[in-house]
């Protein structure tokens, strides 16, 4: 499907009046306090809309609505085939509103419209569809028992789920939580990031239009310190599915312990190593993958390949190729379909990324591409794709998650040194290695401490493949049938006679 031209998107943006209210019990409502906050277009610095600022009182109302819907059985005990039909219709409606949702996503987070239109919206619909199709394929078990006993092992939804999602892929990340949580039969309270509430608010109405009963999906925009904290501490929330920073993930662990020991699934930060060895089968392909792995979505990706670990004999050749790609990537207007790199999501994140670039220089690393703010006259938050050479793994730019288009290149002499440096991090979300040696593939992919390891590629996956991390990158898995583990319980039923 061809994408509209820039002039069409700009006209639509000028006429846009997005919904900014919360969605509770099947209808849009203002926050009980009446407070609102602005959502900002990071490409211009201008306000898009005023958004309901939900707090603990709104959380109580939404959780009560979700609990009533769950206990009534209107969704939780509905026949699998009927729930499946609703989920498939929900996916169809997301695609039917593809242009509207892509525009909202692009304006809200500065994402290139082509990426939102061809990537984020399609992937969200695919996720909802995939889990809809999975509903009638969730089988239980029977256990071996004596002839006079039947032992059934059945799966049941946990109840009320709080889904707390980040701003880098707002609709995609929401779908990763909503898909399995709803398919399992739960009721959900979705809290989008305060920087990116628009698509979450919009799809609530689409879910109801698809046939999802009132109260089964509620959407609460607001701040983490208020709405997010209230969800984490709420005694009637049975589980939290969270994607975001490691620091906030730790808070949700604390909230669980301080309340009802609710189940928590965390997908947190990363500092993913991208290893390229001297027997790399295709250096040009590796260079493209390295660049895409750190500059895609302006580097605002949890599994971004932010640490390039390259063997010394090919270092210069690879860095020359990566730097050339970086210099060809010019941040531009996200509403122009030709734009390949958009804005940083907010002024605070923009300032944070620039401060890391300053820290890299101060620590002695060399900038060989980028390293500056871009498009200063736009009023928005743009940064050039940046490549550092001469990085040591003890530097801040190598150890801390920057969440921006900043690559740190670390030179090693041996594969063993590459593994040691790759694993020398608190994170363990993803990793990649490029090599032609089959034995080395087996050894290194097992040795890397990460939830996902790519070999001779980067950031590949489908809905059937799980995604999640080790160490302080969190636990639990999104995508695949494994995601149901966060949203369902096993129950053993013994029947005598």
C-alpha cells in the first residue's frame, strides 16, 4: 500500500483534534481532578493536545471497572471462539485506521511517518491478530493418576492486569501486553507513557467497537509517579506487565512487595553488544546492521546495539562503513515519507543524550561521525547519528543506557575478549555476533548472557519468537506463547471417583 505524500500528512496534522481523555468502563472521561497536561510534538516543540492527568482516584475507578468486568465473566468466561472473533476484529480495525494511528504516533514521538505507517501500526495489528488466533489453542493437561482419580491441570486468567508501556514504540509495546493479557481472559488497565498517550487512548474505542465489553480495557494517561505508582501499589491489581527503564522496573518490584505481591513481568533496559569478528561473512551487511541497530528509531530502542565490539584486524574497514552510513542519515521532518531518522522524544531526553556525547568526549573517546544537535531552527529535538571510536568498556557511554543515536566502538583482539566485554554489563537483553565459524556460533551464542542472540543479523524476530532479558534487563517474556505465563495461572483439579 502506497503512503500519502508529505503535504497530505501535514494538512491532516493541521486539522487533527485528537482525543485526550481517559477511557474507563467503556467511555471517555476527564480525570476526576480535572487536571490535564500537554503532549508535545518533539519535531516542533509545539503542543498537540491536552491530556487527562489521571491519578490514584482514577486508578481506583478503572481497577474497579476492570474487576467488575472480570468477575462478571462477560469476557473471562466467554467462549474461546467468541473472544477470538473479537480480537481478530480489533486487529482489523487497527489496520482500517492505519493512517490515523500512524499520524498520531508520528506526531506524538517524532517517529518517521513511513516507519509508523509500514512498521508500528502493522506490527500492532499483527500482534493482536496472533494472540486472537492463539485463544483456542491454549490447552490444559491431565496428570497420571490412579484409576479412581482424574487430575486436570487447567490454565486460568490471573484477573486484573496493569499494562505499563514506554514511549519509544507506544502502540507496538501496548499490543505486546494487550494481546496475551486479553487473549487469556483478563481485564486490563493500560497506562501509556506520559510522552506518548495518543494511540493508546484511540485504540480503546476501537476495541469496544470490535466487541470488547465495557470495563475489559481501560486506558489511563498520566505520570509514573502518580498513576503508575498507584497501579503498582493497588491491592486489587493481580499483575503488572511493564516495559521501560530498569530504575522504574525496580520500583514496580518494590510496589509488589509493599502491596499484594502481585505478579510482575519486566522488560527493562539494555546495553546490547554487537560483536563483529574478523571472519565476518559480509562486512557490508554487518555495517548496515550495526547502523540500523543503533540509529533506527533515533537510537531509542531497549535492545539497541549500542556497543560495537569489533576485532582489531577489521576495525578500520568496518568503522569507515558505519561512519559513512551515519553521515548519510540526516534527521528530518517526520511527516515527510522520505525521512529516515526523526526526532528525540522530548527535550529532557534530548538534553540527556547530548550530555552523554559530552561525557564520551570528556572520557577520551573520539567522535568520528555526528556528535551534534541538528535542525536547531525547527524548534524540535534532533541529534545527528553519532559514532565514538576508542571507547573503553569502563566509560559511561559504554556502561549506561543512553537511549539515543550514539554508538560506542570497542576494539578487541580475540573472540574470548569480545565475550568477556560483551558480558561485562548489568544488562542482558540482546546481543549479536557476526562470524563464519559454525563452532564459534554455537559457543558464543551460548556464552553470551542475553535473552536474545542474533547471529549474522540484528533485531530479527516474529511473533512466534519470545523476547525478554537476563540480569537487570528484567524477566518474563513478551511475544510467543511464552507471554501467556505472565497473565495466566495453572490450577490442579483432583476429581475422586
